C-alpha cells in the first residue's frame, strides 16, 4: 500500500482547473520526484497534500488514513512535513530556536508555559542532532534573517526534517541556491534517512535523475507520465512536452 | 412605524454621506482614517459660525461647509497624511487617533464644550403630514440632498473619466499606475472630496446627531461599522449598509430603549463573523 | 547517520553547551533585578507620590496585557478596555453586595471572569484582517459601555458605581487615604503577574507565539495549532487586563463608564509605543513615562492635555516607530553595558562564567 496517495484529486479556482484527476501514489521509502513545466500545478498539488488548499474533489490518504479534511498542523502530527519553494522561515528566531520549536512541538511540550525553553535534555539533544546534520552548527545563534541564502535553504529543510516526518515533501529545494552552496545542500538531501519517504518537486534535472527512483510528470494539472527515471527519460511524449522544450530552449 | 422608517432612512442617508469618503479612502489606499469624524465636526462648526454668527443663509452655509472642509482635507492630505500611507495599519490608527485627540481638544478650547445648534430657517421647521405619517421637513431635506448626492456620486464614478480612473485605482493600484493614472492626484482629490462630504454631513446633521467637541469620538464607530459592513469596493455597499444601520438604530432605540444602540454593534459583530470582508463586498476585496 | 567521528565526539559537549545557553536566557539579568529592587524601594523613597505610583502600576499591568498579544502574538487590539471594564465592574459589584469580601479572592475572580470573557470573544478576533480585528475589538468595548450605561440600576450608569466598600486585605491592611497599602498591594500584584508573564514568554509556548507572529503559515506547517495558541494568549492577556481593572476599582472604591472608553484603549497603545513592544518591560517603562508626562502636561494645561497626547502620537508616527524603538533599544543597550560593567565590578567571579545579560 502506498504511504501517500491521492485519489481523483481536483482543485478549481473559479474557472481554472489547477489540478485535475490527480492519482499520485508514493511508495514507502521512495525517492519520488514530481516534475513538469512551469505552471503545471506542482505547488498546487503540494498545497493540497499539506492542507493549505482544500480540494474541490478527491481524497488524500496518508498511511491508509483519509486526511482530506485534516488541518495543516494535524497533518504534521500524522507524519507529513513540507518545505516551501520560497523560504518560509522565522526570520527573527535563530536556527537553534526555530529547530527547538519544532522539536518541542513534536515531543508534545510545545504548549508548556511554565518551563524555560531548553530545560528538557531530550529536546536539546535532538536539537543538536538536527543542527549538525544540516551543517548549521556555525550559524545556530544567528538570526535567520542574517544567514546566507544557502544556509537559509538548509534551515528550511531542517525545520521540516525536525518534524521527523514519515513523508517529506520538498518544494524545489535547490531553487535560487548559488552554485557554491549547492553541493552542501544536495549532499544533505542525499543523506536523508532511508526510512523517510521523500516527494521532491524540482526543475534541476541533474538532481532529479541522480536522486529519484520514481518520477511523475505533471502537465496542466494532470498526471502525464509516471514511472522509473529511465522510462520517463526515454518517453517521447515527455521529451516533447518538457524535456524536449528544454533542449530546444 | 412608518415615521420610524422615515426617520431611519433619513438617518441612514446622512450616515452614508458622512461615511462614503471613509469607504473610498479605505478601499483606495487601504488607509484607516479614524480622524474622518473630525472633518465632519469641522463642517458642523463651520456652519455654526457662518450661519449663527455671521448671518450667512442656511442654504449657503451648508455648501460652504463642504468647500471649507474639502480644502482642509486636501491640505491635511498633502502635508500630513501623505507621509503615513506606506505605514502599517497600526501606525495609521495611532496617527489618526492622535489627530482626533488634537481636533477634539482644539475645538473644545476654541468653541467650548457645550452642544451647538445651527439656526435652521423657519421654512424647514415642523413637519408635513402625509397619509398620517409625520415627515419632518428637515429630515425630508436631508433625504433629498443625500439622495441627490448619492446619485451624483454614482454618476461621477460610472460616467466620468475621473470616475473610471478612481475605480481602476481602487481595483489595483499598481496596474493603474502602470497605465499612467496619477494615483497620487486621484487620491488627493478623492480625499478632499470625501472630507468635504463628511463636512457637509456634519453641517446637515448637526441638528440630528448633536454637535459638540466629542462628535468624532462618538460617531467614529458608526462610520467604521458602515464601512466594514458595506465593504469598500463600491458605493452601493456602504449605501445599503447605512440605510440598514440607520433603520436598525432608530428602530432599536424606539422599540427596545434599554438596548437601543447595542443593536448596531451586535449587527456589526454578526456580520464580521459571517462575512469578514463585509456584506456587500466582492470576495476578492482586501 | 552521516556525522563523522569528529562531530560525534563533540555532540555531548555541544548539547550541554546548547542546554546551558538556553537556560541562561531565561535567567533574570542584573538590570531586571535592579529595576524591581528600585520599584519596591519606591515604597520608601517616594511616600508622597503613592497615588500616581499606584496608577502607574495599574497602567503598567494593563499595558503588559496588551504587550502579550500585540508584541508577542501580533494581534492589534483596541479592545483590552473591555476586559479591564468587565473585571472593574465585577470586583466593584461583588464588594458592594458583599458577595466576595476578601479583596485578593475578589481580584482573582475578576481576573478569571475577564479571562472567560476573553476566551469567548477570542474567536471573533481570529477572523479577518487587521481592520476587522480593530473594529471587532473596539466594537465589543463600546458595546459593553453601552450595556453598562443602559443597566444603570446595577452599574450606576454615568455616575459610576457608588457605595463600594472594600474590606481590608487579609483582614489586616486597610486601603487608607494616603494610598500606602493600595500602592503596595498593586505593586505586589504587578510583580506576581509579571513573573507569570515572564515565564510564559520564555517558555516553549512563548516561543511558539513569536513564531506565529513571525510566520503563521510556517508555524502551521511545523505542527503548531495556531488558532489555539492565539486563543490561549488572548485569554491570558484578557485575564491580566481584568486584574488591572479590578485593582483600579478596589483601590479607588469606584468604577465608572470610562473604563470602556476609546480613550483608555488609545492611551494604552500610546504607552506601548513609548515603551516598545515585545520585551515585556515596554509596558512598564512606557507606563512610567506616560504617567509622569501626563502629570506634567496636566499642570501646564489642565483641561486640554489630550491635545498634547494626540500631538505626541502624531509626532511619534511621523518620526517613525522603528526609529523611536531604535533609540529606546540603543538606550537600553548602553544601560545594559553600563550595568554589566557595574556588575563585573561587584561580582567578578560570576561575570567570568559568561554574563547572562539579555540583549548583548
């Protein structure tokens, strides 16, 4: 059974059909990429999956459980976290504080109002682990607003990772990251634990083909092609619609 | 009961003339001007001085109040308000509350704190008896004047070039600028006219609403209710909202005197819960 | 796990460091301790100014309540006066009719009543834009004023609540004419509430509020139930505002309609603007400055000081709140540095352990 599945997912904005009959199935432990030309509706699909948008039709199943009506924060509790295409950080908080926040929430101590932040060692131990994994140790006391873009992007992913999701949705993680900082970012994504299922939206074809073991192609809000990377790369329809356009341009 | 309806409509139309400037300002520049009531007060006192002290006829005194307040509004806009447009809503609120305090204290100092009345010409005193319904002559005048103004405003908005520029700027400021519309000038004129209308409303309404230095504080919430219930994307919305509120307020105070004014606050809260963008606004309004 | 052996051996040390750092932040800085020592010392230092000091303490608590929602959760409200007034009348009525005699118990109950009212109205505040929030909060305040006016047989209407007789605190300390006991009472209550607020702000809950204020979308995306956190802080803030209102009624044995007025909410905003939001002391410092400013202006122009308050508001906005906040932060910074140096001279050993001075 797929860990994440959409059944006939549809989203209508007035007269525009942003997503239509999307039947996406992500297997447990997969490295699944969602690609498609600009405006195909990839971010809409992620917003639907995470509850930021409500679908006009269709269901979303997480680990066999229907989460279509669950609020965004509830979906996180159920094991699904995401990153944003444009960094959505807590600009006034330091990486330490931001990650600490996520960990506290997850461990159920987020609503504690009588303790000082940091008085529980199980929380601080985990904060340190995440900070180190995402190579933020040297900047962990600096306000997020002052960090270089590459570090901000790492923090963006760190926040989602700290939720210890079983399904992690990455929305164009490499977007806007300068060449010099890409390597660090890509290495961190490669090193994500095998038991975390990853759904990746990306334009960077190098990353997609080196990382993904399954690719879905979204065009004009519908799933066009779905399969192993080699098959998708060879599919003439995909080449025509997407890869072909890139080569011509 | 019909008298109440009549009075309510008169009151509502007066509220509309008073509040429409605020509605357009908010819709146009997303600017919360809590000092709008001060311009209304200025118009009222202006008429008091002109008619009572200087002996200007009532018929002239009211339009003059419009002009004076419009000029005042334009002046304030160019010198003070223009610096605060880009600020946060909290800053705008603080700024305009500050202006309200200053205006209230200034008027208290210069004109005294007692309620002032405008000397209405004899022709407008008393009432007509139409089919057993008592219609105050003064209130009839208010309905007539405000009705004409509303029609005029609607015509200006719909039929003139300025009107279409204004509507474009309200719809999307950036695009309007991109089309070459001088949004700053549009706003300046609109603000001046809106303030002038407030002054006109204050002049006309002195009799009914009670004119004293605390006027801006007492009536600010009414204007804000009109704007939030009516929305900011058209003239029709605030118009209907004003009539609704006028009738509700008069009827409420008559039938349920212990909770009279409470009725309109309750309406406002219910409307805001149900439709936060206003009863008559488009769904896409800010 | 891709941590190399080098970092693996650093991790326990790093974890301990991080834990220590976080705990240090919650500690009271020397400047704070000095502030409160001075505040309590004022009982003996300024015996002829008890009445204005008492009013300042009440205003400070009131401003603290607004800071919690405005500075930490980002909710713009013109309606804290609603909770202030509800509790004010409640504490007056329970005293007048002998329902609750002991002032401390009555005060706690007033706070709870205000908090309950805050809880009920919080759902109104969560919907809509800034303007809607302003409207709704203001509307609720004014509406309560209307209700209090109409039910004049209970509330005394425009004349205010008469015949309120406050029993001595714990049966011993009477509210005397000179205001000594009243001031001590208010100061202690202020301190207790402040300590609670401080705990909240440095807790995980407080951190989540700052996250919600900074980026509500991301807060939801990391599992924070945004709506419930806002409801919680709004309720708590309402309770604090209520306690302030109760204090006013108890120390003056009187309550009138102006507790619900726009004036009171506007003055409150001004206090926070002067003092700064988001660091808890803004309300306290702002209240002190505001009260003494008001006192001074009232001697200049007894009837029209509202004009000068309005002028101050206009000027502050024109100059720019960020600039004013910047000046205040700079002043704080230099005070902190001065305090730090003084502290180092007094206690060199503890300073060497890495002075836990906030804001450095």
